[in-house]
């Protein structure tokens, strides 16, 4: 990235300032998954293991977020301030990484507008006060892809990228399929079968070697080999059952009390049977969920809602939700324009465009299982890069001709 240092610092200063203001503005009140991450982290910090209670190990949630929180609690005690300060830095790092990726793939103009858009993105700001997995996963995934692009020698490239993807998988198992995407993008239309296959195998070996200690722990506590977490079947069921809305559902009474792995496998089988019984309905339902995944962006306000209401009253939530969603709609619209520009320029080769491929990957996985606006969070850096290309194009068309 060859942006002037002063320009880069101004963008990062805006990102830092907005996130710091939000951190000071919004108190931390963990709910939903954040409540579980917080409880598990306290148990870990107190030597009770990974679970709701000492001596009751769990493997339902991916452990990465709780282990990070536990590290802070072990040093600072059960205080949210140090965690939020770290997440402010994570958020600024995410802006920098998105800019670096945009410069690597395109040019400095695209990097600049990516940074401006991303620095001011409301949900990205709002997540610094949430004990959630999104920011950490975003930074690790962007780091992994940048490492893959920038490290020229195969062995260091595979080791560093594979390790980063392993860490990202501890946070969200979505990263476990990323080696396929990385190799596909690097090979491009002129596929080097031998080189591509060796890189793919190497990345998978390093990634799964990094996950092996946790998989062995899971087998010890459950009797089953589970690489990261036992919730994929539950998520598939939530989005594929006769009563589904496509979004989160409470698990049915008939699986309550079952061991976590057995419960997850049973729910997964129920969902698969339902899909196979009505495959056409499954396709239609998946497309509806794909639309619902992108219809709003209010989750940062919703999850911060208890803290905001407690300090400022109920009336603050509506305007914040509206502002977040309007910004999302504008960013999404610009992203679609940018995608159209890339399709016009590349035609069929657009399938090798990283922003499109990663956006499509994250969206497709959740459209098949269950959707909430939180699940388009990892796509946002790539949508911002496409949107930045649209801004560059719009500004070029408005510039006076020589």
C-alpha cells in the first residue's frame, strides 16, 4: 500500500476515534452467545475448564472467543474494560487489513475508499462493546488471506497461512474450508494441478494439526472426535424444519437432555431428512434466507440494547437501528455496483475475484443453514472493497474531461 502516510494515519485515526467514542458511550451487557462466552471464560480463568460449570465440559460453542476473554480475566480480573480496549484495537486493525487487501488486489484509490467506508461502518463500530466472535474472526481471516497473497515462498506461506486459519477456525469453524478458496483464487483459470494440490494439502495439514489438541480434548470429554464445536447440526435444523423462519430457534423439547454430540447429530439428521423430502422447497427457502441475510444491519444495536437502554432509555434504539441499516443499504448498493463493474470487466473470470468469492462463500453457508444479520459480518470487508471500486468509478465519471 503506497498511500501517503498522513492519509493512512487520518483514516485509522477516524476508525480509532469512532470506536473509542462508542466504547465510552455504550456499556457492556453480555446477552445471547456473548453471555455464554463470558460465563465459559470466567470458568476457564478460575481453573474450572471450558463449560458452564466446573467439571461439566462443553463443546457446543467454538472455544476461541472464550479463551481470549479468559486470558484477559486471568490478568485483569473479570472486568470488561481491557477487553473492549483490545477490541477497539482489533477494529482499527481490521480497517487497516481491509485497506491493505484492497491495495494488494487493486490499487491505492480503492484502498483509500475501502478504509473510509469501513472506518465509519456502524456495525463494525458497535461490535467493539460486544463479547462476540465477529471482530476476532474478521481480523484473523483477513490476516490469513494477506499472508497467503504476500508470502512468496511456498513453505512459509503454507505454515503461516495454515496457522492463522487454524486460529480463525477456533473462533468460527467457517475458516476450515478457506484453504480450498485460497488455492482456487491463486491458481486462477490456468490451474497448476500439482502446485495447487500440494498447497491445498499443506494448508489442510497445518490447519488440522493446529486443531488436533482441541479435537483430542473433545474426544476425551465426549467420546467423539469433534474438531471444533458440536453445533452444525443444530444450526442446520434451525433453518430446515417445518416451523423454521430461517432465523434462530430454540431447540425442540425432544432433544433436551441429550449429550451435546448426540443432540447435534440427531438434529442434523432431522434437517437432512426434511431437505431430502422436499428438495424444491429447500432451494426456495435457501434463496429466501439469502435475501433475509442482507435485508438489514441492526444486530450491533440489538445486542447492545440492554446497555443502551439502561443508560439512555428505550428511545435511542430506533434511531441507531435506522442509521445502521441505512448505512448498510448504501454500502450494499455500492457493493453491487462494484460487483457489476467487475463482471463487465472480467466476464466469466469474475469467479476468481476474491471479494466476490468470499462474499458468496460466507453468504451461501449461512443461507443453507440459519441466517441473522450478524452472519453477513465477515462479508463486510469484501463488500466494502467492491463498494470502494464503485466510488472510484463514480468519481472518475464526474471528473471534468481534459
